[in-house]
């Protein structure tokens, strides 16, 4: 059985295609997808990495691992390998808020510059009128 076989089997049962799997897909298919090994062998040496999490997080991750027929360590390793910061909605939200703040700041600077230009033009027109009279 190839490394993608469990995923292919789950997809065949659901009628989905390989290229259309995301976190909104059927949870079992998504878990099969993210747990499909991308490397043929496990490293011969493992290191222990203690991870602190809330009891609720541990419970939810344990449920996901059980549903995917993985150990929690396998789930965390596979999820960590596939994590892409650009996909993190909180990161995207933070970036969007920063863009909005900087845009507002730029608009204020442009408005201030336009006001200074208008004042300068008014002074120049007043000076030009004064010179024509004199």
C-alpha cells in the first residue's frame, strides 16, 4: 500500500478529488490528507520536545489524533511540517490591520501636504495680486 493509499481510499468513498482538499473538507479526509507521510522513512533518532498546552487544546488534539488513527506525537509532527505561516488567519488579520493603519497614516500625511500646498498657492496668488497693483 503506497503512502497516499489511505487518502485515496477516503477520497473514493466521498467522491472528492486529490486537488480539492482543505480544512473545510470532510474532517476525516482532511486528517488523512495531513497525516499522509511525505517521507518514506522515519528518522532513526528522535528527540523529545516538551510542549505546553491547555487541557482543552490537549483534549481537542487527542480527539483529532484518534479520528486520524495517529498518535498525538504523529499528529503534531505532521501538522507542524505542513504549517505555513501565510495560511495563519491571525497572521493575515494582523497584516491587514497593519495595512489599514499605515494607509490611514499615509492619507493623513497626504491631506496635510495638500493643505500646505493650498496655503502656499494662496500666498503666491496674494503676492502676485500685490505685485500687479504696485
